[in-house]
C-alpha cells in the first residue's frame, strides 16, 4: 500500500506524513517513510537527475514545462524502482512526502501560467507522462490551505521570503491541485486551514482508515 502526501510548502506534509508513519509503526505495521526528493539520499541514478532538476529556483526551474515534467517523471521512476517497488512487494506500507501528484500539480501550474493550456487537455497529457513514472499512490492526501497562508508558513519556517514570482506560481499550483482533485477520486482533499496539528492528524487517520486497518491487523496477528 502506497500513501502520498501532497500540498503547497507550509501545508504540513512532512509533519503529517511522519506522524502517520509513526502511528502505523506503533500499531504494528511495517512502514517505509520517504522524505521528499530534496531531503532524501538518492541512488546512483537519482543523484545526477536531481542535479539536473535543480536550477536554483525550487519552483519554476528551467522556464520549460516539458523539461521540468520529463525530469520529474524520471526522478519519480527512479524513486519508485529503488525505494518503493521492493517495499510494496514485501508487504510494507510506503508513505511518500510528495508523490506523483506533485509532478502533476507543478507541471500543470506551469502549463496554466505560461501556456494557458485547457486544464483537461493538460491533465490528460500529464497522466500519459506519469504512466512512465511508476504507479500513483493508492491514496494521495492533499493538505489544502489557502495559498497565501501556506506561503506565509513556509516563509516563516525557512526564514526568508519568497519572491513575487514564486508566490504567483504557488497560487497556480494551488489551482492545479484543485483541478486535479476534481478529476481524480484517489486525490483526497483534507482542508486543514482551521485545524491544528493534532486535529489534522486525526483527519489523516480517518482519510486512510479503510486502507491502513488491514495492514495493522495483519501485523498485530503476526
């Protein structure tokens, strides 16, 4: 079983994905937690891909949606092959801090912002590219915050402000997640705008309860 956390910087993805991993582990499930690309040790192939992907701007990387999309797909394919597939085959629950919908949302944001592409056409193309990047999560959780609130949290956490261009792009990312959620039932929306950390954790547990209960029960019996 694969669960992914999605959302803007500052939405609480890392906090909540780690909390879910800890909860499942405490209840006897085998869990593999994958931090996002920028904080994870990459394998031999992944390292040069991440280097190519890093343009110095964490959001609008190469001024080319095609370049960003194909590089992101290659990185996700490597991640799936080296970190996810084997763990799933062994019956482990894998939790991704950013999954395949991150590729979709950031690329869709670029298409909406720079090319004015109709969302349905853009999503169809992205899903074709995404097919090469490995399977999507069994459930992806979008931790939805108003974009300006998420940006403020991220700026406070990082200790420096985003540029006007970066803020504008992240608002497009928010719009992209909205469009994706309207078309993909496996992308669950969790509105965390009024929730503290503990309440958000309870909302996460409820959103994956139908998936996680069997894994916990099997481990408990074993």
